[in-house]
C-alpha cells in the first residue's frame, strides 16, 4: 500500500524521518496561505555573492555551482520531551497524536526497522538530520518545522565543511516551516526565492542531505501543482519527480535560474524510498511564513468563524446552482466576525475580495492568507440571490479548528424518501426541528447517511417544525425543477451538516 511519507530527519536509531507536521501547509498559488510576503530584510541585503560559471547547454552544473554553497545540512539533538514511548521512529519526539493518521503507522514501523548500514548506531542523546538553505548573508536559514521540532540544540553544516551552531527563531506547524539563525560568523553565501511560481513541466533541481549524505543533487520536473495530500488545512504542494529521500526535508528545490521555488517536505512511497512522487511547499508560502517568523517569532492568520463544507454536485442541484463551486456555510459561530457580518447557515461564499472561491478548502486558504484585522468583502448566495458582506477578520484560535471542511451527508423527510418524521419536541430530541423517527434502509435518505435520532432543522433554506413543513419544502423544490433538496440536519452528537437528497428516487 502506497503511503505519503515525510522526507525529513534521519534518526540514529532508524535513519528514517521526515516528521509529519511537515504535511501541514498553506494557500493556493497566487493567493497564499498567509499574509503577502514582505521580506524587507532580504531586499535590503546585497545581491548573493554566489555566481555561476559557464557550462554546456543541457547541464545543471552551472545552477548547482551557483546555489550549492547556500544549502546546508541541519543536525539536531532532541530535548527530553522526545523520549515518550509514543514518539517512535523518524519523528523522534513528536507526539503521534499530533501527526496525521496516514503517517502514524509509518513512524511506528520505521522507528525500529529503518534502513540500515548508512549511519552508525551508538549510545548517546537521540538526534536527527535534515536539510536547509541560507536566505541572507547574516545567516538566516529556512528548514522544515518537523526537522527541528523538540530540538535541544541545532547545528548546520555548510558546503565548505564548517559546522556552526544555530538557534530556532520561530516555527509554524501548519505550513511545516521553521526559521533558524546561525549564531557565529557572517557574510554567508545565500540563495534567493523565485519571483514567480513554476509551471507544470518546468525543470527543477533539488539539493539536500538524504540519508545523511550532504550536498546531494537531483533533478526532475514539476509534475503537478496544488496537490492536496490530506495533511492539513492549507495543503497546496508542488509535486516534483526529482528523487527526494529521508533527510531531504527542509531542503530547497530550484528553478533553472537558481531561485528557490519550493521546500521539500514529503514523499509518497510504498517502500520509504523515492519513486518519483515528492512534495514541496511553494516558495510564496514559505516567504510569507518566514517574514512573520523573523519579525514576530510566530504566524498570525485571519479568522472568519464559520464551519464550511464543499458544494458537491447534488448540493449544487439542491441549491439551484449551475456549478458545484464555492464554500457552503454550515454554521457561523456566535460572536465571530462571520456572525457579526450577518453570514448564516446555507450561504454559499463565492468570492473573497473579488477573487473566485472554487472550493471550501480554497476559502480556508484565502482567509488564512490574510492578517487579523483585515477587512474583506465576501460575495455569497443566499436563497439563490447574490449579496455581499464586509467582514473584519479576527485572529485564528490556537486550535485552528473553526474552518474545518466536512463532507458529511444527511437527508430530508417525506415518506416516499424513506423517512418517518415527528416534531422534535414531541419525542424529546430538541426544542426545534423535525425528528427522524425511522429510516427505510433502501430509501434515498438512508443512502445519504440519515439515521433515526437525527433532527432536520431546515429544508430548502426554510426552518421546519412539523413533518408537513418538510413535505411543503420538498414540493416547492420539485415545482422549481430541482433534482435535489438541501437540508440542514443535526446529528445525535449535536453536529450540524447540510445534505442534498435526490428527488428523482422513490423509496419502495
């Protein structure tokens, strides 16, 4: 079975690593997951002293000679909090409860049985290695958060062989970016971020420290952009086919001009080695994070205060939309910017400051890409009518869970759809809505996940309190020519969600 694996640390016990918070990353290309990067400190520095000699056409040697001095190996000794029994393998100290589920098994498996023969095993403090790159002459270094997470001490080894101490300036788990500062020396060779995003098919060169073998160069192309690998709310990875392995985490991917276009973070592999599926954080995301980390030591993201879910095709039909696009508001939290601006459950957000929102995930990226306090104009549909709202964003809570996308389903209520209904108050389930008393397992509502004990709060955007109200709204949807009816349903666990149930299927 093919798994997505981080490319990060190589531990002394196992050699595998690439910690997984690595897969927590941000914003659509062009929109960003974070406030627009304004690295004034970088602009004020002199041009990199690294220059490339002439080389034959088709050779990457010129690029490599230009940028390789700015790439470093990162060596970490872990603090005592990394000794938990739950923190096995490449993560070397990461609590697996905070690691994406698809990576936990990988860390457990390779924690004791990683590749052998590449690094000596011996007693002493546990450590890990990864990659990084210098972005300024005064020694600021970019790497992955998961490479330096739980670090007690950090050292970087330069291309000329020098090993120097460094300190962690700041980390951001959501994008898996960390900023270090070399604490001794000056006038370091450094590399620069690209001025534009790469296109699919562009050549790229990756340099890093795979399996502890520093200064390794590989090449390939950008295979895809905007990859969502299920790692976090802001996934928007570049996919590249340049060979990337454990220890490459935090290392740069360069374009043919020698500019950084991505930070290598994860691989998808059935074996743990490279099979041509590697993922890098886009440079524009990294720049924005680094700018905040250098200034504030942390990252602040905008907060809207809504729970959202995707607009599927059947939900679009239930709402009378031409296309399944936008983000459906499932719930606006009381007292949040969204609630204060008047957003309600059932609204479909289509644009942010005039930029089209194609999906719920893209809305999350766009909002998180703005700073707290920013004023944004949201364009949305309510009951088929277009409207706008101006919202002043708040600061995202530390748990960052308020803008989760959900794909849950539920149904509606009319006997031919396979439901028996009763006023929720009559059966003691709620003081509002219509309770689902019984579900025909062969009916269309059951196919959408409706269960006995669920409470239907509204149908077609209208509140319901009696079974007759549900039937009325279903007939109204049919009369308007819709193929599905949209309902908001509260489960027995108290969670609400929207469900579109087809109107052209009849229960037996």
